[in-house]
């Protein structure tokens, strides 16, 4: 993949531009979900996949719990992102949103992330063809 390795999550892969986020959530996007994870995504011109992770204070008042779920989501993505990358022609911006008030074990989060990435891949292939 690259010289650093395929299981990395570098700064360049993080989606943090306010303008891009407004565009992503404003319209012109697609979404897929595997409860309790929802992914909102759209193509980009950067040529790489950039992601953001969000867990609402509405579901978890304590930052400790929100941060744990965000770590689980990022780790699940980091270890499985190579399943998504080979089929992509261009770049993709993805926002992963947690939509439940219950915590899940890490193995379940991995399964849900795998399901989400597979659905995103199917949607993108459908669009490109």
C-alpha cells in the first residue's frame, strides 16, 4: 500500500475542514447504516479517503464513554480500511455517527464497521458504473 503500512491512520486521513463538513451534511451525500453506526459519505477530489467520527453528547453525557466509542470506531476503521480502498477510483469523505445510547463490545463494533464499509463500497461501485 504505502511505505508506512496499511494499518495507519495519519493526519491527512482525518476530515476536519468545516467547509467540507457543511457540504457533507448539507446535501449531495449518501448514507448507509448498520445500527448503531451510520455513515454519511460523498466523493471528493482529493483522491484519498478522509473520515471523521462523532458520538453525540445526547447519548453519552460523560466524555470518557464518548471517547471510548470514538476510539473503537477509529480502530475498527483503521484495521479494515484496506477492504474499501482498492475499489475506489477517486477519494471519499466519510462521517461515522454513533446513533445509540448503549456501548458495544469491540468485536461487535468491528463487525458493524465491516458491514458499513461493505455497503459503502457497494454504493460507490454502483455510482461509478
